[in-house]
C-alpha cells in the first residue's frame, strides 16, 4: 500500500486559504489566519491603538502645561507675599514716624506752654 502524503497549504502573502469540504485551516504557532472581516477589525484595532497613544500624549502635554501653570501661580503667590511684607514694613515705619511726630509735637507743646507761663 502506498500512503498519500498530505500536502500542507501554506498561504503566501496576498493568497487566501480556501478550505475544501471538511478541511480546516489550523494556523501554526506564530501564524495567523484572518478573514477579511478579521483583517478589517485588526486594522481598526491598530488605528484605535494609535489614536489612544495620541490621546495619551495630549493628556501628558496638558499635564505638563498644568504643572507649569501651577509653578507660575506659586511664583506669583511668593511675589505677592513679598509685596505684603514690604507694605507691612512701610506701615510699621509710618507708625513709628507718626509716634515720633506725636512725641515731638508733645515736646513742642510743652515747650510752648512753659514759655507762655
């Protein structure tokens, strides 16, 4: 008896496997068999993955911009605090000058009063 060797169909690029009745394509490890619909879905999946990656990049960029804005606001807050301190110091100096002025005025009043007596 002569045994018939089964030939294994290995589709080349662009070639389709059309099974004969009762025959089924079983992909080997690392090999894929996709129907036209499956190929379209795979392409759509790849496109969606690319879009997702782009969205991730956009979100990361927005996060960086947000961090920069936070730094700017913090800097502005520090500048504001420094301005408040300067104003407080000026106010203290003004109060001291006012007190000194009142003391001098009091001294002048006393000197004037003593001269009048």
